[in-house]
């Protein structure tokens, strides 16, 4: 009798889980970009588009008719992604350009090429990122995560701002993360030279993305270019490549993470949604504006980070 009751209990639980699974999957999937906007005649550049969220974003924007520039470090991998996108969308205007965000020389080369070859640039998606890597330095001596995730995209945006302005209405989309809420900008040791913790350095770099976006939006207000940042969700990508514990967790709990396509929705929404034409300085999650962490509201920190970034990159950006 007891055995029968246990069996019944397990069957009932199993049945309930089976019934709730579709709702759970929908919950995990998060927001969807519902905009039918076409991008024919528009030019889009996406960093880190050879895999993960960037690849899915590129795929979607190509499907909408844009000329898509995949700005990637691994050019061979990017060429095969471009071929895949072309074969599946029928849009032949998908090109690859070399960009290593850990090298200011590479960023300057890429930007010079875009400024010379492209007639316009309507959307810049600063998507590439590195997470919790060992203590590495970029070619220019920046700690790798703040160097690639923040300084690299800061310089790239600076170098492409004029073409974006000339192409207005234009948009800058910065892919940050919800972990910016746990971030702290360590102005005394921005490059983590005194002590290094991979996860804290990642959170710092993602907070820098949000602070940069807010300060940028304020400074370029009224010039026809908007800037927004976003959290894509927790997505099954290669981002955990430097952290075996996170990789194992992601493998076994994959059903609670977004797919790459689901993870790209908020980037796509920020890039195309008509209702965001003049919306700037916001932070999005699941395709809707979301609350930023309290440190992201620190205007003084945003302005200080801006000045330091200009100094370290040796640029004048008022
Ligand atoms: N996955 C998530 O759960 C999650 C959550 C919050 C935020 N994000 C953010 O989403 C963005 C995309 O990440 P993902 O999840 O799609 O990760 P991913 O699959 O690891 O893709 C990261 C991309 O960035 C590129 N990249 C790394 N270092 C670079 C460098 N020095 N120069 C140029 N490109 C470089 C990688 O190129 P290679 O192939 O050459 O390495 C790759 O294309 C990142 O900014 C990340 O912080 C992700």
C-alpha cells in the first residue's frame, strides 16, 4: 500500500513537472523582439560576431536586409559564420573584418577601414566580451577584461562616432550584464595590478559598460545617435571558457539558461525597435527597460571613468 502511494506521489509530481515544463521554458526564454522592422540599406557592425549572442544578432539583422560587418578576432571562424548566414538568409552583404579588442592598433585599423570603405554606419553593437580569464594583459598593458570589454569598445566607439553621426538616426548598443550590479570601479587599481579576482574584474568591466553608455548618451544627446546598454540574460555560450566550474554548471543546468537565439533578443530589440528611435541612456533586459544597479547611477563615477579612459587611450573626447 505504502509503495503504491509513493508511486502515485512520484507520478503526480512527474505529471506536474511535465505540465509546467512549457511554461518554465517560456519563462527562461525571456523577452522576444517582436519588431518587424526591415534594415534594407542600413549598415551594422557587430563585435565578437563569430559565436554566441553576437552571431545570432548578426544572423537576425542580416535576415532583416542590413549590410552586416562581423568585426572579429578569429577571422577564419568569422568567415565560416558569414558563409552560414549568407546561405541561410540569402543576404550576400555579410562581410568579415579583423578586430582584436585587446590591441588599440587593431581597433584603429578596423575603424580606419570602416571610415574609408563604408558609406554609412547605422548601428554599432559592442558585443564582444571576455569573462573571468586568468590575469592577462592586453597589447597596451590593460588588464584583459577592462581592456577588451570597456577600453576596447570605448576607443572603437570614439573612432566610429563621426560616421554614426553622419548616418543618423543611428544607434550604439552596448552589451553589458546584470552582474554590473555587483561591480565596483576600483579607481585606485583599475588594472587590478595590486590584486586580481577574475569575477570581480568582469563585474567591474560590465559596470564600466553601463557607466560609459550613460555618460555617452548624455554627451551625444541631440545629435541623432542613441546609446543604450543591456543584459542579454544568462545564455549558453562560450563565455565560460576560462572557468571550468561555470562550464560544468552550464552543462548540467543547461535547461535553465537561454539559447543563443533567445539571448540575442534584447540586442536585436535595442538595434531595431521603432519605438526606441530617440530612446537613449537606458539599460534593457528581456527587451524592456530595466533598473540599473545603484553604482550605475553614480554620475561622478561615470564622468571620472570617462576622463581616465580618454587619458589612458590618449584621446581627446569632450
Ligand atoms: N552568456 C551570458 O550568459 C552573458 C550574460 C551577460 C552578458 N553577456 C555578454 O554578452 C556578450 C557576448 O558574449 P557571449 O555570451 O556570446 O560569449 P562568447 O560566446 O564567448 O562570445 C564572445 C565573443 O567575444 C569575442 N572576443 C573575446 N575577446 C575578444 C577580443 N580581444 N577581440 C575581439 N573579440 C573578442 C569572442 O571572439 P573569439 O571567438 O575570437 O574568442 C567571441 O566572438 C559579452 O559582452 C558578455 O559579457 C553574456
